[in-house]
C-alpha cells in the first residue's frame, strides 16, 4: 500500500523529468572531475544515458583536442592510453590497456602478473557504437571502426575496419582525406 502511494506521488510530480535532469547534472559533475584528473580536453557527451568510467593512472591517459567520448564508456588506462585529436566515438566504447598473464606456469586461468600493453588511437578516428579496443592496439590516423567491432593489433592509417576481430573492409580515399586535412575540415 505504501509503495503504491509513493509510485502515485512520483507520477503526480513527474519524477521522471527530475531524474533526467539529475542524470545530466551528475554527468556534468563527473566530466569536470575527469577533466581535472585526466585531461582538460576531455569532453563527455550523454547519448541515451549511462555512465562514463575512466580508471587507472591519470599520468598514463592523454586525450586530444576536439575529441569526445559518449555514454556507457569504460577506459582502463593503467597501461597507457593515448587518444589523438578530433577523435569521435559512439556510445559503449571499452578500452583495455592491461591484460592477465594466461601463459603462466604458476596458476590457472592466469597468475597475479599484470601485462602492460599501451593503446594508441590516432587523430581523426571515428569509432562506432559498442567498440572494444584490446590491450596493445595501435589505431592509425583517419581510421573508421564499424559498430560492434573488436580491435586488436595495428590498424593502418585511413583503414575502415569491421568485425571481431576487426578486419580491413576498405580505405578512405587518400586524395579526399588529405584535402580535408589540409583545409582543416574537422567535425
């Protein structure tokens, strides 16, 4: 009975509107906290709700000018994460820069050793929604990664990749890419 009364009261005062406002406010608070801790360039965009979490050593995280990340992002930067200028991503990005030692001869499924594998993401990179970047990935300038892809290893400049693991499906036109770059046509 009491619960029904509370629910009816929440509907009456339109509590859902306040919830949206409070989520936006908390995201702005988190953005300012992360900007102070990790990078003044950091820009967070709320897209469909969800949190943004960055963990690890702030000294090992670099974030370029004009770049942004969106909701439901998790970046683990203990091993080092460098993100270039004018980087854009859809929601649901996950980046890992450390791994477990599964080759251990001491314990299963892995031992206590943390393997440091820095991640580097170039300038003018666009990642679709729900992309996962694995430890040690190096993504060149101008790369496009399709939604839902899992990136590992080296991705060449201007490549368009898709899948798990991400594989090259095309390349950006070099002439058009360089023309846009020279004209400083950044979004």
